[in-house]
């Protein structure tokens, strides 16, 4: 069992930066692929970024490549999402998720994840 708690969201102007954190409890964190998803008002939840439990593989949606960076610190049971050059269209509730899988597994679909956090709001003003 893995419990996830996101933090770090807030209000920022376009072009600014935020770093989201996702603290995990449970002994299986170091063997869990981790992902970030987001859901904007009136839209479906979408994939943002993911990292394998080994840390060797990462994957990003095209619209955030070069601006967002996912990282993890297994010693702290925490995964991060560094978001730079934020745009108003990045406004959403951001969720972290954990998944079991092989060392190099990187999931991009919601059903590939077993555990979800409660979400943290990110609002980017123009």
C-alpha cells in the first residue's frame, strides 16, 4: 500500500516556476514507477510526466517537454515536478500517482497506476 500527499501548488504568473512534491508512505515506494497527471476545469485528467522506479526512464507529454522535470529521491520517499516557464494553460489540479512495474516501466495511462494523491491546485495567471 502506498499513500501519496502532494504539495507545492499555488498561484504564479505566466513565466514563473513552481516545484510540486509528492510524499509517499509505504515500503514499496522505491519499487514504484511515479507519474504526474493534471486535470483542468471541464477537461479530462491527462498525463504530464513519469519516471520509472529505477530512475532510468522518464517520459513527458509534448507540451511540457523542456519546461517540466520529474525527479525522485527514494531516500525521502518523494517525487518532484519542477515546472518552469509556466503558461496559463498549465492551470490544473496536479495529481501524483504510483505504479508497480518492472525496473524500466514508465506508465502514461491512468489505469497503469494503482495509487493516487488528492491533488494540488496550480493556477497560472496571464
